[in-house]
């Protein structure tokens, strides 16, 4: 039964159940976050806060001036900016941090931000005169992922993960958790490494997880490398060698631990995917009388494959580069609706044309997705003020290779029933109708003050996004 037929059957069942009720009017559902099918990431936003173009739905969000304190008004804030935030919320430039990437709050309330290009982690503290920034640790090799387990800070460099005792705003002596991780300096890679930055998370039992990205867009040798690339590695509690925990994870930059203790990853998927079905695709592509299988069709690439949010478990395979998640309700049909949840896989026509490299039908469907080429980076679980509640925040960097650019934003996925519900936009408006951008969010983390702090390596800034009353 096709996904479209299943949807029709489900809809009919819902109508039948309603008709068989007691005749009372259905209760009005409580107000919630914006409809997940109507997010700013669906299309370009508006950098001046004006009306968004068609396709860039902004339900529940309003254009709001970005407050810029004195001394923080360098480009791009030398021009007045407005962002899209929930009604009544505010957004302000909280600090200027060149190359700001991932972030974590320390036990003392300071915000730590990684700067891979500078080889350092900075410590940000709010005070009466504004936010002060000091270098917490420097001289590192592309530090990226940050994670606190109690008072211990874990820092993921491109070639290692190290832990540090943190006390009084200072770090103690480093302990190497795992080293020898691949990066551009690895002899066998000869300087070719597209996804060298690593992320780190620590599970409730003390296991340390580190994301190791693929060397390129399509590089099957990563699955057989030592240590394995395009994988999430796990170091057992108390230390030991890192072993693959999940594989086929092309670039799982987003790495986080859910409220139930499960590890999740936000995954950047491949580019220039060939059409996987043995049939024509649309019209005007020169394939109306024959098969388009194996052809790279820009209209198809625009929405395939989606970016993935996956729950990890020992031995999970997310398929790359042999299988791609396919969100089409009617697979391979140009006008098909896209279903972002529980997305099945289809064999890659380039790397797995006969299905022998990997049985895609046997893989666990992807729990949640977002639009292709969205480029999700940081991921963090937390609880936001009503009506949002508990869920995952994801920094969406925006596309570089889509015909209509996918807009940067901060997305929110509600946590429900042990899983993630659909995508909501929490912060948008970084992209103009012509595709130009004044900012590119990387990560968003809930603060101890109930605000959300957002790093942006396009604007070299950290924003404080606050609900009403803060």
C-alpha cells in the first residue's frame, strides 16, 4: 500500500470516528507553536521584517527589531535588522564572537562558545555593562563540540576529544578521552576532508559519543576506514577505545541527549542525488519517453534527500552513501507531497543501483526530517516557556546548493511520546527574497534564565532570544 493510500485510509478512519462520537462539539485544542508544515525554512524570509514572500509561511511569528547594544553595531548590524520571532518575544545581540559555532552553558551560568578557526573556546558572562568575553582555552586544533557532564567540560577537536575539570571559570589539566580521530592532516586522506569538525555528547551512563563526518559528498571508503568515518563513535564509561555506535551518518554535526537518555543526531545529507526510480520524471527534462534513473535533475535535487533527525542505538545504520531517505508520499512523482516523519529509504542510483551494497528496505525509517540542504548544525534538548515546552532546538545554517535557497533559521521540534514531533520555526528572517543573508545560525541552547542563546557564524554574533517578561 502506498504512503498516499495509507494517508487516505487514515483520514477516512478519522472521519468515521468523529461521526460515531456522542455528538458533542470537539474541544478546541490548546494554542501551540506554529504549524510544522508552515515554517520559514520552506523558502526565503525577509531581512527587513517586511511581508515574507509566498512559501515562506510565518504563522505565529512576527517581524521584530534586533536590539543592538552600544559597541556591538559592526556589520551586519550597521543596518537595522529585524528577525521573525514568536509574538511578544525579543531578540538582541548579546555578544560579538567571530566564527561562533557550538555552545554550552557551564554550571556557573557562563556561556562557552567554540571558535574552530581561532583554535579557542571563549567564556561569555553577562554583567551590568554588557557581556564580557574571555578566552577559556586556546591553542587547540579546530575545537567545535562542547559538552558539560557535571563540572567536567568535554571539547571535541578535529583529531581528539579531551575533558577538563571546570571550576571558578577556569579549566584544570586536560585528559585525553580519545585521540587519533581523522582530519585533514591524516596521512591517508592527503588533506582532503570536507567534514573535519567534530561534535561530542555524554550519555547518562558516562559514555562519550563523538561524531566523525564523511570525507566528502560520496565516499564509500569511509564505512571501512579505521577509525570509521561517517559514524558516531562511542567511548565506554570509564574510558577505552572508541568503537562505532551508529554508521552511515554522513555528517552528524548535531549531537544531543534526549530527555529519555537516548542519543540523537541532526545529519547533513548528500548533494546532487541522482533520480532513483526507473521511470520518467516530469516534463521538460528530456526524459518523458524513457527512464530518468541515474540522472541528476535539479528540481528533484532541491527536495532530496531530506536532512535527518535520527534516534541512535547500537548498530544503527542511517544508510549513507548507499541509501537515501525519501520523503515523497508518491515516490518519484514531481508533484508529490512530502511527509517529514518516519521516512523510508530508497537505494542510491549511483552507489547502490542493484541494492546489493545495502538493503535499504531493512533500515529503520528516519524519525524526523527537514527540507533538503537545510544544513542542520547544533542540536540541543531543553524546555522552553509555554506554549513550546520540552523539545529539541536545531540551528539551521541554510543551503548553498539549492535553486531556491533554503533559509537559515532556528527550528524547534517538540518532544512527545519519546520522539520528536514536526518542525516549527522559532527564529527566522535571516534571508531576503533574493536569497541574500545577513546571518546564519549555528546552534541554539536554552539558558538558565529561560531565554534561548543562538550562535551565528555569518554575523559573528550570539543572540539572546527571550520570551515575554524577560
